[in-house]
């Protein structure tokens, strides 16, 4: 495998992967003469925007759900108070 030098700002991250993923990664590295690190960096860089987008989508849905729930409770409480005052 070809070794690449890292810049001073890069940091090392360790991750456990299933054996079959490592075997496939190593086969790809052998065919292309690139390092594991090259492909792992490419994979993370490619997937990170999707993962971030999914996370922010989940956050937005949760905020919207909580907002609707608070508004529903506020409206129904007002209606109950009005009904109680009238009756």
C-alpha cells in the first residue's frame, strides 16, 4: 500500500470495523494501490453531509412536533377555561 504523509493538523481516529468490511477494504486497497486511510477519509467525507442533513432534519422535526404539542395544549387549555367560565 502507498503511504501518504499527513499534515500537522490531521488527527488520528480509531474505529472498530467488522472483519468482512476490513477484508473488502483491503481488497480494494490492493487493487488500487491506495491506503486504507485514503478510502476511509473518502468515505467519511462523502457520508458526513448526508449524516449531518439527517441529524438536522430530525432536530427540525422534533422542534416542530414539540411546537405543535405546546400550541395544542395552550389552545385546548384556553377552550376548557372558556367552557368552565361559561358553564
